[in-house]
C-alpha cells in the first residue's frame, strides 16, 4: 500500500448535552492518543439543547492534531440520535474531510478506541473504504441494564433478523454521507440507518470506557425509546414478519376449529358444551389474528407512499447557529 501524501482529515462528531467538562477533557485525551498518527482533526460538538453555557476557555490547549473545535447549536433538545443526524448533514454540507469519527462526549467511547478506528480506516484501501464500527467487547453498565439490554437484543433479532452488536462509535468515509443524509431512517437511529443503507461496513472489538464526569441522562424511558427507534428503521421488515406470524396464527386457529368440528361430528368423545366453547374461543383468536394482519398490511402500504423527514432537506429547521471556540492557525 502506498503511504498517503497528506494527513488524513477527520471530523470528530460529538453530540452532547451539558457535558462540556467531559468533552474538553476527552478532546485533550483524544489529541494525545492520535498525535502519533498522520492525521488532522476538526471537532464538531453538536449542542443538543444544553442548559449550561459552553465556556470556550475550557477548550484552549496546546493541541498537536486538533485543528478546530466548533459548536453546532440546536434550537431544542432532540436526543443524541437526531443530533448525530444533523451533525452529519452539516459536515456533508460545510466541512471538507476524508472521514467522520462519531463518538460520545462523555468518555465511554475511549481515545484509544478512536485510535483503533482511525488506524483500521487508514489501513483500508483508498476508494474501497468501509464504515468501521466499534463492537463492544466489554460493557460497564449495571447488571439490570445488561439484563434489559439482552432482552432488547433478543427482541431486535426476532423482529428484524439482525443481531445488535454496535452503537454510535464508528468512523465513516465521507463518501457515504451523500447516501445517509437523504435517508429518513437516519432521523431515528444512526447505526441502524447505516445497516439499512447498504453502505459496506465492518466491526472491530473495542471495550467500553467510563464516564469522565457527571451522570448519564439516559433513564429507562429513554433507553426503551432508543431501542424502539432502532427497530423502527426496519419497520417494513417488522411489519412483514408480524403479518406472516399473524397469518400463521390464523391458519392454526382455522385448523383448530375444523378439528373441534370433526371431533364433535364424527366421534363420541366430545364433552357436552366443549365444542361450543372451543369453537367460540378459536373464532375470537382468529378474528384477532386477522385484525392484526390487516392492520400491519395497511401500515406497510401507507409507509411505502409517505415521504417523511429527510435530514438533508429539513435539518436547517433545528440549527440555531455555530460558534468556533478553538482554532489552531
């Protein structure tokens, strides 16, 4: 492989809400970890409706590879998935780069892990680069969280046929942004949208780190909403699977009714009143399955003709402005 003639230009995209102290410390650690690699970093902090004011003085340092730090302010809190979507559109429209490194600003996505992603990306062949995701080889959450996470992954696999292995921590070739920014799925869940887009990707194992400061704002409701957003990206797949399951249940109910009728008519084994109750119960079940099947059929058809939120077209509605808080001349 011929070595690059110029440093790799990477935009680090970090969505955050009030985690300014963690972000400032993380950027310093990131600069220190990546300074040995031939690249330059532009950091884009997507301010997802923070209540605390960003103090630009916290981000001043003698950086080796960090060239600029810019804050993209959103007009309201949207959640980190939609903050990532707006950040990706902004980068695609306003910043020249070779790749985008997506990571959380709280420290759970580690600088050493970022270096692994950057190295893996650099070692891929120019013109055939894939998106690379960090696959969690170690989790640091509580036992209860891991239990519910296992339940979620099982449900995701059952409904979509895809095993959950990654989060937001990833590096994307800039060429892939032109596909992602016109996908309505990106508005709901970044990683799932990459899966759905058909963009080539691979994974490397990276252990999860610990928060630098503060407490996570992710409560149970937020976690459930986050999981449902990922599943919603595959809404048509889920609808078809549930439709097939409902039709299969309807078929079983019909066979049950026929079996009860045959036992009642052709044998003497039926208990008085048993056939009536059995047929009535199976008929109710059949009606419910048919109703579910019809509901998912109409939902699937309506979703095929509706044009929902398109990030490239609509992201400007939520951008309140930008602020450059560091520039290395």
